[in-house]
């Protein structure tokens, strides 16, 4: 089922509501005349976004049955098309003001969403939204609505995906980052949805909007976009192909991860709920001052979660041939440790400074004997041999490998180790229940002398929730041991939007990197170790803990490069990025009261995706 959809981009005239409304309605008419069955318009699309106070908002606000909605409803009734419009709302009963959006159909308002997560000007005049995102069945697919900064928080789209959303309409006035935004791409990819982002492109009161209005596919790919200027973006989307991908009826290459990991946001959520771990999503963990939390931890004799001295973080990107050699028949645990150690020593070169060391290695799960058994039969000994072979010294390392359960089942594990052997090991959360009845381990960071380390297996990082749960439990770094073929980074073209420095405006070959987003949305540094092409997609790296382009730093490797990269993270915190790992502002701004649908028993018990 192919459907034509459209997104409108506006260069708004701030303070001129009548002109903006006329422009908006004309573009809606034009998009529908060109065949669009669904049209999405920008956030606050007839008033402008930079409302300074409630007094001004009361002058421009409208009720849900006001003049703008009446005009939109008339168009929808006359054409049969659906229209999602962003507007400044006043509740007639409470007089409360909201940054709102409504999905309008021929029979009236299908969805009404109030922005949950405020940003920049919203706190100056608007109340927070009072309901979780909804999903509605329409003749073109299942649609949900979010507004701008709502998608900075993966819980928003996870809720929509849990309820079967296939299209996310996103009115936005995006700033401080080029667009199409990597945040939009991450939400589209991990939830397996079409995301239609309608943005502003002008400048209001010195705030430059990002333009880049776009229609994204369920792998995060850019189907169509408009860089700058008012206009319309149109594309055909294939809901039937998406439904086939979610039901595992198409080859894995057709729609990214969704054959092997169908509807991964839902799958991960349900498995976490089954063990109770997802209830951590509801805890407002970082609303308390971090110094008070540290005091409590000390009184309870708990380990510190943040390092007390600089840490040198390192990632290795190693080819499978390093340990696979084209044949598994001769490989042994001892030989594997020896070959990997030799490769690391050859790639890393001399170490400088006195910082503690944290090394992240790629996933060794492809190692198995000719009979299919795991090569690593004694994980504790393998960890010691590898640590000593690498010359880890007093440092720690993270790596994933396959190990056999006592009942003989093969289990995917993520491990933290040093020269004395294993410090911690857990079965990956995406693993099914073992043949002997054992469940995967709870998602908790490893508590070490280098602080709380979130160690993830590559496929776990495809969903936003494992990294989120680790961060909520105190992790300062997310270490990902991977052997992933996708999602490869997506390049972003040069933009003509006059962004202020230092926002990147030139062509960026790795504009979207999912693992970069994992760190920024959780305020953890991210160390991602992958295998290079053609086995994996490469692009291993160490990424910043925050979204601010002015503070962004990273070191990374290319798609085919075999090698090693490192950086030193200074503790105690001496810069904004490091301080973010302590304060976690992105976690503080979550609206946990609206995330209950993520952990609703009544939902997961009815799901066909619930593992048996």
C-alpha cells in the first residue's frame, strides 16, 4: 500500500498571525492538490515559536474548535486528506496554555497532542502536556503525533511503537542542530516507523531554525527533504512493506534490523517488562542534586558511580580474520586470546599519561568450533589470558562473546575483565529464556573502581531502552561490543541554513551515527567497538555525552579501517561534557509520569511478540 504524504516548511513572519495562516493554508491546499493523503505542518505554524510570556500567548492562542481548526477541518472534509497542524492552544475550561498539535480528518479531530517535553521558550508560557502520545487507525496506516523536543526522549516513540504506530507526524521548530536531525533518524530507525518532520527555516528573535523538513524511512534513511525556504516535501511511503518487515516476511536487507529484530523498541520493552527492569524507566532518578545522591551512596557503603581520576578510553576495530582466520576448525580459546592480544598490541602503539585505562573490544561471538560449540569454554581463564596478553595492566576491558550455559545452551554474554579475570558478566537482555529456564540478566551497569560502566552487546544498542536503563542506574559511559552490519552512518548534505558557529554545515559523511545518539540522549560517553567492512560496518569511535554542537568531540575510525583510537576523559569533571555525565540533564527532563504505557502489563500480555 503506497501512500503519498507531505510535510510543509515555513519561513514564518513572527507576530503576523494572519499572514502566516494564509501561507500555511495555501501550502496545505497545494500539497493536497498534488496528491498528498497526509500533510504535516510545523510547530506553532501560524504564530511563530518564540512566544515570550503568557500575556502574548493569550493574544494568539486558539481553542481546539477555534478559527484555525475550523479552516483545517473544512479542507479535510472537502478533500478526504488528513492534516496534522501545530498551534498555540488555550484550554477553555482551565485557561491553561499549551504547545499543541492536532491530527484532523474529514470527521473531526482524530488525535490531540500537547507537547510533553518543553524546550527553550516553552517554559516561559506553556504548561507541559498532560497525556502520553496516542495512536489512531486511519485508512492510510496507524498514525501517532509528537512535537519537536518530544523525540529527544526515546520513550516517546517507544510508546507509539508499542501501540503499533507506523507513521509519526512531527511538527517542529528545530534549532541548535542541522536538519534532517540525527535525532529524527534515530527515532525512525529504532521504532521502525515513517517519520514526517515539518520544520521552520527562518530566524525569530535571533534563534535560527534548522529547516531540513523531511520524510524519513523506517531505517532512518532520508526519503525526501528540503533544506531551506518555504515549500513542500512529498514522497510515497509503503506501509505494506513496513508491515511485512515487522512480521519477518521480507529479507533482512529490505528494512534494516526488522527481520531479525522485529519492531525492536517493542520487543526490547516487552522483554524488559517481563523481568521487571523496565519499571526503572518510571523512576525520576536524576531529579535530586548529584552531591546528595553521592552522600547517600557513601552512607550505604556503595561504590562511586563516577571515576575520581582521568580515564583513557580506547576502542579497537578488528577484522574477524584476526580471530577467525577463515576457518573455525582449528581455533581454540588460547589461540583466540593470543591473536586478539597481538592485534591490539600492534594497533595501539605506546600509551602516554597516567590515566586509568578502559578498553572496549568488538564482539567475538562468531567464534565457535566446527561442531557449533562456543570456543570460549572457560570465560574466567580467557579473560585473564586476554587481559595479560594485551598488557592491560591495572586497566579494565569490555567484550562480548558467546558462552555455554550449564545446560548446554549457547548464551550471548557481555563481560568486564582485568588481569585478575572476570569482574562482571551478564547474559544479553535480547537473549531468550534459556532451555533450563534461566532468564537473561537485569540491565545494570558493572560497578567497578572506574565507576559504573554500561556494557552492551551490539544488538542491544539498536533499541534505545537498554542504554537508557543503564544510564538511569548511574552509568557514566556506555561501552558497546559489536559485530554489526547495520545501521551504517548516514551522510548529511551541505546546508545553506545560516547556522551559528560551530554547528556543522558542510557535507558530513557520518551525520547520523546511532551510537553517537545513544550517548547524547543519556548523557553518557559512548565507546563503540565494531568490526570493519565487509564483516561489520566499522565506524568505531568514542562519542560525547551531550547534544550541544559547541561541545561535541569525538574520535572515530573509518568503515574498513583496522585499528585503534583513544581519548582521555578528565575526572573530576573539568568541562561541560564530563559534567553532563554527572548531572545527566537529559534524564532530569524526562516526563516519567507519561511513560506508564511502556510497562503496562495489560499491554504486553496481549502482545504476539511476547517471548514464550
